């Protein structure tokens, strides 16, 4: 699905059509720090720094898959992120 979205975005960009972009602002560092502390209590590493690497978050999600605490921890991840918004400017993910 991600690849389909990328191809569609490239195509629309080449056509120079105005579209809306779904974007996410950088998460709050305090929320991410708290999230990292909770994850470390469950034995899952998440770096405690000012930058959130989406790949690192995905790696942690992959590690908790099918674990008893998966539902709880994924809910915490979602609550730590800022809500997506739609904008005419492509500011990145």
C-alpha cells in the first residue's frame, strides 16, 4: 500500500496537480521520552532523544507484534504522536 501511495504521489506531482498532503508534525519530545521509559520497562528499546526516527518506531512495533502487551503499547505509540493533518504544502511525513 505504501508503494502505491508513493507512485500515486509521484504521478500527481509530475502532472503538477494541486493535492492535499497528509502530514504529521514532529512528536513532542517529552511524550517520546515517557514512551521510551515505558517501553524500556517492557524490555523494548527506544532511544530517548529529541529526534523520532519512524524506522525505529516501526522496528519496535515489529518486535511487539503478537506479544501480550502489543495492543497496549501500540495505543501508547499512537497517543504519543501528533494527529495527522491535511495541508496543500508537502512538509514531509
